[in-house]
C-alpha cells in the first residue's frame, strides 16, 4: 500500500446545535430590551466612555466597569451598506440597509437594520429611532429596526 492510500476524504457537512450564552452583561442588556424596551450601555468610571453593547471592562483604559446607563433611543447613522444577497441567517429579505448607529449618550456604535426608508435615501448623519418588536424574546431583534426620525 502506498503512502497515498493511507487517508481519504469524504465530503460532507456537520451541523452542530448550540446555544449562545450572552454572559452577565449581554444578558442584562437583552433583558432590558425585552422587558422595558430600553437600550442600556455601560459607562467607565475612569474615562467616562459609554459602550454599546455594554461591557464589563473598558477598552480604552482597561478599567473595570460597574455602571449601567440608559442610552438613545435616538441615534445617528455613522456608516451603512446595502445588503443585496439572501442568506438563511439574515433576519430580513434583501435589499436592506445595515448601519452603524451612534446612539445618544454612547461612545461606540450599534449595528442594526434601517427601514421605512429606501436604501438610496439613507445618509450618514441621519437621525434614526428604534422600532421595537411586539413580541420580544431577549434578542437584538427585539429592536425590529431603526427608522428615520427627523
Ligand atoms: Zn475607561
């Protein structure tokens, strides 16, 4: 038997079921969306940076964070793209706008969908507000999307 015959490949695909644990801070963030329709961030006591999604340590000064602050609900689009392809994991049908949104009071951006406006009319600097889902499940999609908010 030659060296070449010692191994072979079988093409295939494995599916592995799993549950994602959002951690203590991520879980509190998602519960606030679900239960109170509030967007919560965390604030560093040393450099006063406010993070969304909230985090327990500061990426600026590496200090421990313990303070929760409500941010938004409005924000401004800082960047965006138009998604034109369809994938089973995407939450809405293309084309749709995926944007970075700097919520009022935050020092980092939240990525979310912009709707109720045609993609060609979305602009950087546009003020947007969240539209919450009627049935909330402690998911980032408890914010159904953001819409223009003059
Ligand atoms: Zn800090």
